[in-house]
C-alpha cells in the first residue's frame, strides 16, 4: 500500500505542477482578454485538487515507510494538515502570480484574486502549523540542514554532522535565495505599477546579490579579525600563518547581514544611477530597501536549520510553551556543544523573534508610514527608516544571544554596528529632508512620488 501511496502522490504532484504552470502561462499570454477564461479557472481548480491529493498521498506514504502510527491524533493531524496545506500554499503562489503579472484584469476578478491572495497567506500558515504539529513528534532532531552529493552517493546531513567532500546544498543557501527572490518580485511589481514594465531590476538583482554576499563576508572577517569571545577563528593568525585563503572560505560559515545589507544597498544604488538613469534612485530606495526586512525574515530560517545564532537557555514553561513541537525539538539541540539540552529546556529562537519583528517592520515602513506621513515626506526617507528599524531590532536582540555567536573579542561588535545602522538612518532622513527644503527655498522642483 505504501508504494501505491507514493506512486499516486508523485503522479499527482506532476499533474498539479504541469496544469498550474501551463494554465498560468496561457493566462499571461492572453493579455488582450481582461478576464480569465472559465476553462482556465477550471484547470486551476483541478490543479489545486491534485495538490491536495499529492499532499495527502505523500504524507501517507512517508508515514507508511517510517512506520508512523497514523491512527492516533498526531498521525491524523499530519495527513489532514498536508491535504490542506499543499493546495492553500499553491493557491498563494497562483494568486500571487495573477496579482502581480495580470494587474490589468477586470477589477472584479482582480478583487477576487486579491482576496484569495491575502486569505491564502494565513491559511497556508495555519495548515502548515497543523501539519508540522502532526509530524513533529516523529521527526529526528536536529533536523536535516542540507543534502550532499559525492562518491558516497546522496546523503542528507544535519548541523551535527555532514560528509566531507562532494557537492553540499545547504538549506541555509536555498532559504537565502528564496528570501532574495521574494524581495525582488515585490519590488518588480512596484516598478511595474510606476513604469509599466517588468524586469527593470533584473541586472540589479545579480549585482546586489554578489556584493551582498561579499559585504556580509568582509564584515564578518573584520569583526572576527582578532577572534571572538567563543574562541572562534582568528583571521589575523590565519593570515600570518599563510592561510589567507580562509578569508574567502564562505563554505566554512561566517556571514553577517549587517555588512551584507549595506553592501547590497550601495551597489544597488550605483547600478541604478549608471544603468537605469530614468529611474529616480531615491524612489528606488523607498521601494527596495524596506523589502530587505522580508528577505531577512525568511533568511533567518537558515539559522534554524543550522542550529546557530540562538539565544540563552530557558525552560519551555517560562512563556515558550506556545512554540510548535518541531521548533522546540530543534531548539533543544545546542549547535555550539553538539549536545541536547535537558528535557524541558530550549535555546531561545531568536531567528523567529527577529523574523516576526522584521515582518512587522516591513508593514510599518512600507504601508503605515506612507499613509500617516504624506505631507513633507521626502523620497528616500523609507530607506532611512529601514536602517533605524533593523538597527533597533538588532541592538535589542544582540545582548540576548548565546555568547557562542557574539562577534568580536568583547562580544559587542554587532551591538555597536546596530547603533551605527540607527545613526545612518537618522542621517539619511535628516539629509533628504534638508536637501528638499533647500531646493524648495531656491524655487526648484522637489521630487515626490507623484511627479517623478
């Protein structure tokens, strides 16, 4: 029976993905039609049904192969959660595609698409948590953090151990790319609304990604040049010993988002000034920079799978009982000591706390501030608010970190960098305001969102 579940699940996945992609491509091409054809809606409905079938069958197959007890509450919760999560998550991406690539649809249909999109987000989260709570007790911790391919074949590895040699694909890297693409697609939509053209940021995407990684690595090396409080790598000694190449050994770990964000922002501004001269760079800052918070919120889940950058040890009963089982199970493993904590204790999941604060920050900066501060707000101010918000978040959370993940010889490197973030943000806002005020007094045109 388990093989039947698996075959049906695989076929359902293949059919669902094929139908969804084929139909969406057809809808995208038929731009002359302002409404989605009933036949296309029917195909999308069938695709969602196949996604539900695929989720249920694959979960049943997994449970059968691993001899899980599907009769109890957890097993039933896992199957029901999978059946509901897969189509809701697929609906999220389908409606996302229609919302951002067919914004010219009939207003009534576009309104329905928006409702589906904003309904699918919480639905996906709730059903994912339902599914996760069902499989949580059956999982082995620490969770798989990547896949390795080499002479030993294909192996999954965890933060506790990984095979040497071969090609390593870490979930951390996959998650960072996912966060990066999420930011890009949101920005691309905003550019489309302003300039009626997709792809304006495509070249900038690669430049920012490359320089972001370089900046993140450089800042990590600078911060740990003389080592850290946990006895980590001391780059000064490595260079002195002739092992200068370790500065570039990103695969050994060591990136800091504080340096990556600054390098990415600066390189993106330079690219837009040189290659997209018809786009106002300060307006670009307002659109792009706040979305970095969403990319960071997603990227922090890489720390979760790597069992790193977490907080102090606490008792689950001390206000952390609400965490899903699979998060508590993962946080019970101490990545620094490679050992499990006593039962009932976990490391504070700072990745989750920071992620939620970042998501809140995005909506405050990108949605609420523009509505509340319409008069006298200068282009570029929202970019400054990002620096202030993220600097504040990091300043609050850095002292709560486990000492093993504090940078610098006194463990305060990131804390002081966070303060610098805040100062830069304040200077940006004051500078943009002052620049526009001077131009206004000189009788020159002041650029706003309405006249660029």
